[in-house]
C-alpha cells in the first residue's frame, strides 16, 4: 500500500489529470466563457481548504452561485444563489473539472477524502483527524457511498476506512462508481440538497464535544 500511495498514486494522479484536462478542454473552455458572461466575468470559485497534514490550499471550482446579498449585506442562502446555469453544471459535475488543476499542482489527489471547510479543523475528534493523513480527493469512498445522504460521522468513517484500505484496485473501483453516479445523476448537488448543515463536532458519551 505504501509503495502505491507514495510513489505510483502521485504519478497516476498527474498523468490521468493532465490527460483528462486535455480531453475536457473544449468543455472547460465553453463553461468558462458561459460563466464569465453569467457572473460578470467571474467563472471560478476559490476557497481555502485543508489538505494533507492540514496544510491549507485554495481549491478551484467553477462558480455556480451568484453573489446576491440580503439587505444587511450578507450572502443569501446557497439555494437562493444557485443559478439555472449552475444547476445544469452541477447536474453533470462539470463544476469539479477545475480541481484537476489542484491535482496537477499536488494539492489534491483524484481519489481521497473530500477537502472540507477550514473552520471544521478544531471540531474533529482524533479518529476523524486521520482523514488528513492523505491528500484530499475530487471524489472518494464517502462520495460513492451516499455523499450528502449520509451523516457527517458516517462520511468520516468511510474516509478513514479508505485510508486504511487504500489500494490501486480500490481507486479503480471508486473511479468506476463515480462515473456511474455522474451518468445516473446520483447524489448531485441541486437546489434541494445543495448543502449539508455545518459540521459542529461529534458529541462524546457524556454529551460534550471533544476528542
């Protein structure tokens, strides 16, 4: 496992991502132009996320929401900012394509735990923190086993299980299941399921939050 994880997997990530980016370049260009027109020149969404060993990097995705705010200057809920164009882009997971650049840069892997919000870092318990022992991925074991339909705790269970069972064959299986779900449009973020509630931490047996 270690030989694959530390040597072959990074090479495969760069080669496969570069090839995918070349193949998808016409789609990339069209989406880029359409979103630039729809979002006043803003085609991409960048946000800080924790990567391997909790090192912070900027994830890049296509921008599927507008920047509309309420009377107090606060951004409206995601469900109210997700545009019709954004819905179509998410329907076919096209918003994920720019993350191939993150993989080529070395911030991410094709397969791994999804990179979540920086503010979640102090909320993980010791078990859940293991998800940062490897690079985050564009897709992962949790994504093909429920995505937003499962609890945070179950997601983290899947993340750690993947870390403990990481192999070339498992990665191939996840890629196959991911492609299958994209074509079947299973677990895609839409207006109805665009976000999950914030992860606030997992309560311990005595009802408190901790490690």
